[in-house]
């Protein structure tokens, strides 16, 4: 797909001024608005770019069943967006499966990425004993997929508290639940299967760009073992464990997330 007009195709917003550019890559179940508590903090002094994945938010028409049959299609979209925006090297902030998408893009075009900061990423959500704890059994996910097909509202009620963290304010859970209900059902089912069944563990040994992993200590979607596994298998990576609940620190703890991004921008050692 031609990169021309990628910003329009993916409902992208390019804001701010400065020599450093940040691109924010959302995960499954939401759209670019998920960054509303974080991205504006960087507009003074930085260029910021938020966009919708194909099939999400206002980019439903950008989704293609063949192109987006794998995460590589979403990575190609990210590269198209970056080419269209002409930002040069970027600091990429990516959430959950968006982190894998960002790493796939960085593997293809490492010259575009100065640093990839991943919030609650996971290369594999399914347990693979004895050496890998992903957080889910395959039967658990099959039950969730069935619920998506039979009762989208019930599925949203199931996933939203897990994503936000039940210890966090109820209105955040309700907002995320509403976002899940607003998804185009057929595309949401397709993206969910792709995200939750993917196995990109081999990718992490090939990463050649500087990376930071942010791991919530109480995350029922991507448990602590996942962050530690990624850190062990990704040369030169930095692991930042944060003592919070939930899978979405940019929603539940935006000030902390802003501080973590600023640490990367300042080049300070994390730990």
C-alpha cells in the first residue's frame, strides 16, 4: 500500500513543535484517543503523532483482510504513517500488542527508531510450560472469542476490568468498556485472535534498537513473568517494573507514564 495519504487513512494527528518526535501506538480494543491523558503533555517542545490502527476508531476503511492477516501488516501501516509524516527518527511509545507491532516495524526500518518504549507488551499471551508464563490457557481465550461472537456487551464487561485493573477508578473501566462495545465486531474478532494467539517470541532476540519495557506488577493480561522474559531475551533492553494494577498504565496512571517517557527522553538510566 502506498504510504501517501497514510496520515489521513489512519486518522492521524500530528501536533507540537520541536526537534524530537514521539509516535504513540495503541493496542487492541481502543484507538488513538487512548493516549489523551499522555500525548498532550509532550506537545510543548516535541512533535507528537497519534493514529488509529486499521479497523479501529476512524480508520475502519483502512482495514484489509489480507494485509492485516498478520501483525506485519500493522507494522507496515506504522512505517507508512512515519514516512508520510516525515519525522525522521522517532521515540516510539507503544502499548501491549502495539509494542510487538513497533518492534516488527523497527526490525524492517531500524533507522526510523531512536527508542521503543513498550507499556505492558507481550510476545505471547498463552502459557507454554515449563519455561514461559503468558497469562492465559488456550481454553480461556477460546471462551473469550466465543463470548465476543455471542455477546459483545458481555465480552466488554469481562475484558475491561482486566485491562484497566479493578483497583482503579470505576469510570475508567466504564470508558474502556464503552470503547470495546464501539468496535466494529467482525474486525475486532479478527484483531483479537491475531493479538491473543500470536507467538512473536523469536522476534525479541533480533531487536537492534534501544528498548524499554514497562511492566505493571499486578497485570492479569501480561503478568510479571512476561516482562522478565522479554528483558532476558532482548539484548540491551531496560526493564522498569511499576507497582500498579492493570494493563493500561497510560490510562490508570498517566502522570507516572509521562514521567517514564521523560526518563527515556532525558536519557537517564532506568531501574
